[in-house]
C-alpha cells in the first residue's frame, strides 16, 4: 500500500514579503529549517506521494522558485508568478512544475488546484479533490499548517471521510505551530492532531449506540486506550448476541467485562 502526504499551500501577506516565514520545526528532536512545513515533513516521514493543494492565487511561484534551475524551469516560474499575481494559475502550469519537483525531491509530486471553499459546493469539491488520488486502504498523512484559515477544518473532515469511504489508515495529522516558537531557541514545535480523529471515533460510536444500542464499536476504541484485547472483545461478543436477540448469551460477556 502507498503512503501519501497531503499538504496545503496558502498565500502569504504582502507585509511578509509575499513569503512564509522560515522556521526551525522540531520533528521529534530533529529540526528542519524551511518555509514550507510540508516539505520538511516529507523529508521526515518519506511518503511515496506528496500532494500539494492550493488555490489559483496560492504562492505556487514562491514554492517552485527554489527548484527552478534550468532555463525552461525559469520560464515556468515566470509564468507562474504572473498567474499568481492575477489569481489565474492553471492545472496545466502545475503539471509542468510537478514533474520538475518530482525529479528534484525524489518523490512523486502532484500539485492540485482547489476552490476557495466559500460555500457548501466548493467545500464538497475540496474533499473530492483530496480523495481523488488516494487509493483504498492506503496510508495518509495530512499537513494542516498552511492555507486559508478554514482549510484545517476541511482537512480534518477529509481524514474522517477517507477513513470511512476508502478505509485508509491516517498515519498522522500535523501542524507547525509558528506562533509557539521558543524565543530563545527559535525552535517551532510540531503539533500532532491525531487525537481529534479519536474524539470523532468516540462520537460516532456514541451516536450509533444511541440509535441502535450496538456496543461492539466501543471494543476497538477501548483497546486503543490500553484495555486488554481479550477484555475489549467481550463487547463484540455481547454485541453479536444482542444483535441476534440472544439476550441470555449476551449477559455473560457483559458480566465478565464489568468484572475486569
């Protein structure tokens, strides 16, 4: 199965020189100095595919600038700069640049346009674009650092959607917390947001229990929290018997569960 890293690219404010601030991100004790968190994360987790999502006005030119070495690549960069200025970047431009990035970074790169997500239709389209290049049962990591302020929420929803629709394994949700940079060491912490998915799983299990009374979905959640597998499995056994209306057979595993 393939491991895909999905990252967002935003648009820096003019006051910042049209660029993101360079930061020393702390990846579990090893720092990476970069403007673009997703590139540093890619070096650490080494995905098979890096997907970068941005709008027609995202800083594609700044992102690509460091990789433009040949005359042809410089031409691509100049065209990108003009298009970014006019909020008119095209998929064709990004495809040309993605090939250059794949060669330079040694990882398959896909650069994709997404809408701004200003309404329900555009928000749904973003989820579809994120899922388009992810295959069933793949492993996915998400970088929620850059991009428009509402995109991290859509990123979290997309992770939940991919888990359900394509049975993918979410390896991690990452965010570089630039505002928490240590003033002395100049190290910027990397925050793992995986816990949000666990909360979502618990909410889903509780919702299902309220609707159907099914207790089986709590079994893997409790095992993730450290419960012994043999004890957690008792809820699956009890849930099966309850589902077949065998209440007597369901009572024994429930009593055993309560006594553990």
